[in-house]
C-alpha cells in the first residue's frame, strides 16, 4: 500500500499519486508561486509547508533558477529567504518606465557611513556613533534610516541612562543583497588601519573621524552596494 499523502491545511503536499517527474514540477510551481506572491523574502520554513517531506528544497530552488536563465528576473537568496528580483541590467529601463527613480533619494555619504558602522558594530548607540565621527549624529538622520527600514532599536546599552542601541534589519539585508550579516565585506583592512574598532571607541582611545572623505580612502562604499 502506498504512503498516505500528508495534508497541510487541506493541501496534498506529498503528491504520492503522481509520477516523480510530475511531482517535482508541481513542487517547483508551488514554491515559485509562493515566492512570487510574497512582498519580501520567503523563508525555508514557509516553503516546506507546500512540498513533501522528501523534497530537497535546495535542489528544487536550483532547478527554478536554471529555468529562469535568460529571463529579466531571477531568484535570489537574501535576508534568510528567497525572493524574485529584477536583474540589474534592466534597472534603468524600469526607472524610465515607472519614474520611480525620481522619487527615491539615494543615501548621502554620511548616511552610508553611519549605516555601515551600525552594520559592523551593532548593537551601537547614537552617542557611540557621534563619538566615532567626531560630531553629533542627529536624531533626524537616525529616523531617516529607520524610516527606510534599514535599522531598528536594539537592546538598551549598559551605560548611564540605558540608551537604546541600533541594529540593522532584514530590510537592510534585503536591500543590499545580503543573506546574513556574515556576508558583509571583510573588514580586516579597516581594523588594521585602526578606523573601525569599537573596543578603542569605548575606552576613549579612538581617533574620531571628522573628515567625510577619510573612510573612503580605506574602503569603497560601492563594495557595500550602498
């Protein structure tokens, strides 16, 4: 007797009555449909709800990606899940057709640098950021980055007044094409140069950055897709 199909919410996930090839194609269609319908990256946990227990999800994703070769969009691994993304080569065409490019203000150099510091040294307070740059990091600037869903409040710091710290979000990972924070560019060169060291900052032994061009001599912001 064949194995009974596992049903989740009325959905036959095992598809045991179908030949293997048709079963695989059906799983591919379900996974791609779920990703296509989602406004953000879809996690492995969600996708396993629509396929069988023996389905190799990574191989399934690879097959979907292979079928999308030559299409204007692709399936990318980002922010701990998968998402459909338009290929970069078509970005200008989309901006021209929709006018969306005129509505989006790119990050300023200062915003990019602050976001980079938060990404590497989170959780970090606004006061620490201000000390790092040798000038106050305004609440408005922090609010702008929060409004873009790049940062959020983290745990309170063990400092007088217990100020909130800031951390990056899944929106940050998604926007800049990172799957996890481990995908951030290697910063050994920055550490070796003594420009990015939170330990030195916290003990007051840190040369504050008061020139917005200084950090660019060590790392190109384009390496962070910012």
